[in-house]
C-alpha cells in the first residue's frame, strides 16, 4: 500500500467519523431544543399543560368526594 493510498484511506475514515459526530451533535441539539419552553409547541410546554389539566381533575374529584 502506497503512501497516497494510506492518506486516502485515512481521509475517508476521518470523513466518516466526522459525519457520524456531526449527526450525533445535530440529534442532541434537536432533542434538547424540545425540552425548552417556547410558547406552546415544545414537549416541555405540552407536558406542563397535561400536568395542569391533571391537577384540575384531581381538584374536581376531591371537591366532589368531599360533598
């Protein structure tokens, strides 16, 4: 194997590894952005709305049970 072939193989290997690292960074950034509140459409906002509704249901059930 010549020096040029070794360099070409090393460059290809670095390109594949770099692409993989870039993909992982993009995925992590994308998923982390879902956890930040952003006025309604993030996962964090949806979970907050569901928790609020569940708390309201508990309040209604407790007040009806107490009567």
